[in-house]
C-alpha cells in the first residue's frame, strides 16, 4: 500500500480501513435509503451527488460510528469524521435558514401545544414529526457540502456525516430549532406565515339561520330539475348577497332586491 500522499485522490477503494473511534456517534440506518423528515430531505441531496461506491462506504462509516462530533447552528451543521489518517476530517453542510421555514416551524410547534410554549422539546414526537413534514421545512433549500479530505466531490466522510447528522436532526425539535435559528422566545406569540402580511383579517359576513335555511331549500328545489351553473349562483346570491367584487367576478345580475327568507 502506497503512502496516502502518493495515492491518486480518486482511488478511494485502495485507502486503508478507518481508525476506529472510541465513543463515536453511530447512525441507525435501518434501510439503504434515508427516512422521511427534515433530515431525510437534506441527506438525500448529499447522496444524490455521491457515486454508488462512495455512498456504500460512507454509510458503512456511519454505522461503524466514525463520526466524532456534530454541531448544529443556524444554516449550518458541522463536525468531524475519523478516516484512515490520525487527524479526523472536518465536514460541513450549509443551507439557508429562511424566514418562511422559521415561521413554519414555529406554527408546527404551537399546533401541538395547548399551552404557551415555554421551551422547545428535545425529543421528537410522532405527532410533531408528521406536522413538520406537512410544512415541508428545508425541503426546497439548496444544500452545500464541504470536507477537507483530498477527494474531489462528495466523499465517504460527507456521506457518513450527513447520514448521522440528519438522523440526529430528525430526532430532536431542539436541533431543528438550532439550524433554523428559532428560540423559545420566537414561539411565545404567533407570527405571520410566509403568505401573510400581519394585517388584521377583514370582517366576515355572518348570515342568520333563516337565510341559511332559505338557501338550503332553494338549492334542494334546484337540484330536482338539473339547473345550470349560472342559475344556481344567481339564486344563491339573491339570498346570501355577495360583496360587489365577488358579484362582479361572477358576472351576476343582482339589480333586484335580495330575496327575503321565508
């Protein structure tokens, strides 16, 4: 076996076995594909850039506990992976922590908590995991990876690190909060969502039960004779008068006075 400095960077299959790590962080890796979740969406982007051979060796590194450390901070997961050289390699995954994802995460935490949120939970519950998946946090963000080994591309160290780090991320809402830059203070009061501007909701018209009953009778009568779409809209609008903009958009003729309920 030639010294590491003399071996070509792309002969990854000729490198010696990694140095075992005492107390290393091992990945569970119950299957060959990453699980669903916030972390799963990140590690898939890493695996998509790795060759099959590199991915296989990287996941073997992960199972063997070659990951020495993992640190979570806003927009960045960093740490070290022990390879075949005495000094561990430094690995890093970065991505933008957007305000939209911060708001989605805050809403998901508040959705499962009946009381004001005093602190972000350390352990992930099944209910919260499902809610976070629905909010699609970090799903569409670009991911950048870096390792200081000699391999030019996504190496086995990065695959191992991403596999372990994202499993840890999926297991803890507190770690998700760390990478998004969200604190318990941010959860104390509701924040506008990504499609909201924080303005108060406009007043909503509330119709009495007599008008609702009249509408039900009218729609029932129309249903028995195969009405046209325009006829249904016109008759309904005569009972529950829509705002002018809605009436105009539907091109409804509402010059007559509204029909009074029976």
